[in-house]
C-alpha cells in the first residue's frame, strides 16, 4: 500500500474511533442531561403522550388527563377545582411537576415498578399503558369548609386537619392559592408567562404554607411545655398550683417576661388549668426554665419536632425549637417564641397526639393506589410515629384543653353537643406587624375524629382573645364538616 492510501486509511480509522467514542459518550455519560434538556422536543411530546392517572378524593376528581385529539400533544392535565386543591395536587407542567403530581409521578405516568404486571398485560393485549390512579385521604367537605372559612378572613394562612387515630390528612389548605390549570397547558410560552407571574407575586401563592413554611407557634406550644411538665411528675394535674407572677424575672437580662399586655395572671399562684385557659406566659416560662432545655427538646421530639424529615409523601419542612441558649431564651421558647419554628402540619400532629391519648400517628395523604383497570396496587397502612406521653398525662391535658374552649380563650370553637379541646396562640412577628393567630383543637374528646391546626398570618390584633376570635371559628367550621354537624 502506498503512502497516500495508508494515510487515508489511518484517517478513516481515527474518525471512526472518534465517532464511536462520541456515540458512547452521548449514550452513557450525557444521556440523562440530554433527556432532561428543555430543548428536547421529543421528550416534550412524549410527556403529553401518556394518559396520566387520576388524583381523587373519594368520588371527587381532583386531577385528570383529557384527550385533546391532537396528534402532537395528545393528553392535557385538567384540575376541575384547581384553586381549592392546588396545595395538595400541585401541577403537571411542560417541564416540571409539584406536590402530589411530583411525589407520585412514576405511578401517575405508569413507569413505576409497582405497575410492571399491569404493563406486561397491556403489552400482551396491545393496549396502551395508562398511569395509576391515586386516591387521597382528603375529606372534600372539610377541605371546602377550611378554604371558605380561611378565605373569608381576608388573610394569608393555612389549615391542616388530621384523623388522630390513623394520621390520615383530611384537609390541607393554603391561602393565597393558584390555579394549576394555567400551568398544565401544552404550551411552553403560555405556561412560562403564567409561572413567572406566580413566582414574582409578593404573596407567594405557589408556597404551601401548611407544610413548606415554618412559623413561631406562640402559645399553642404551651401544650408541648405542659406535656413535658406533666410527664416529669405523675402527681401533677389540672388543679396543681404553679407560680404566676405578673413579670417573670429572666436571668442575665433586664428584659423580664410579662403576660400579654403586662396583665396579672390570677393572684400570683394559679392552677395549671387556669394558666392554660388564660394562656398566661409567666407560669410556662418558669416551667420551661425549671425543666431545662434537654427535657423540652426531648418532649418536642416525641411529637415529631426536630426528628427525621417527614414526607406525606410530599416533603415537609422541618420544625424545631431552636438551639440551646441561656435560661432567658428557654423561657421564651417555652411559650412558643424565640427560635421556635413549626409548620401547621406539625402543630396538627401535636393536637392529634394529645387527642389520641398520647400516641402520635405518622401523617399521610395517600389512601390507596389502583391501576387503570381498578386493580389495587397499594393502600394506606397507618403507622405509629411515637408515643408522646402517657395515657394519664394525655387525659389530664385533654381536660385542661376542654376548659380552654369552655371558659378560656377559645370559646368561639364551641360546638353544641360536642366536647372540643383546644389552645389558642399569638405569635409575635416583625415590628409593626400584627401577631399571627394560631389555634389547635380536636373533637370529640371522648372519641376523636379530627384534630386541626391553623395559622392566620397577622390575624391577631388584640392578643389571645383576638386570636381565638380570628382562628377558632375557622377550626370550628372544619371540625363541624368532618363530624357532619
């Protein structure tokens, strides 16, 4: 072979080798990046070629795929009551997903390993594979009641309702909300425009305040502090006397801890029940200092605060009581201020644990999953998260929380013929802003069917009484919906 032919053959061999290297690099190294690249039009078309499964709550359809008849974008996601259920369903957009649409994506689009048998049958019968249907634990009447009542306040906030004995989430509302239909169209330009508008909205409608944002819990946290105190001495009870000074002297600072508005709490010595009914700060600040940080932290963890990250299966922001500091900081943490940060879901778990005689159930949103032909793929199996307190302590705390509703700061939560337990909370925020109004509750006390936690942002202009008037009626509406009142 002469020189020119050798050089030509060598060049061809080299180019063939480079070509093979490039093919292997693209298929083995860059495959995932290319698949996810927003410029991958084929991937975009494939995304809308699948009939995703429905998301339902009982007989109510929350999300479904509608056949458009188009050869390009076959199916489009629709949300019949979009704004009402947006914090639960999330959305299925051209290039992203959120909330339940994301958490159960592989089931909804039919690619989950749990659907292997169904896909095999479809392949054998030449049927096009469909996604599985996801049925949620949401109680539509409770969801609607929470949405209407919180919306009527004209404030931002969130409501969570849980079934105490199972952990099933019966309602999860966040306001302001958004319409997921605007983000599910098979039109990138329209969706990007709608998405940008929502993302830049100062009120953050895309934020699920029930599980994605933490707040200082205010006086609702006194239920945790009181639990730790009851657990420290089994002789303590509703009529046990505690110190209740008008001002609590805090060590190493000139800033003493007052009751709301600097008012007195009884005569300086009150019962535990009275201290909770009137939400006095000084008794609980002193109790927290006497117990110590470790005892308070351990008790909080028994309710799930500061423990392993939660997923319902949507991820939940972590709640915590903050780091250990000095005694003055501990007194403030004991009344739900300082560095305490809780999601509404976490405070609903506290209420549910108290209602369920001290047993905290793991919260969950998925009731059951069925394939496109109705065959059951999976169903909920309630799981105990922890035992937060003894049954005896739970009964004592239930009695005191019933008194809060009967004759304390939460009278607006009373339901005729139903024994309701509750605790109001006022959480200080930024200077110049009204405090947040909190409320946790459960009913009926004798056989609890529902526990509720809610926050109304900047909803408490006049302390515990005002917060009770703002938040307690919302919880009452949700409890009545669950109980069929």
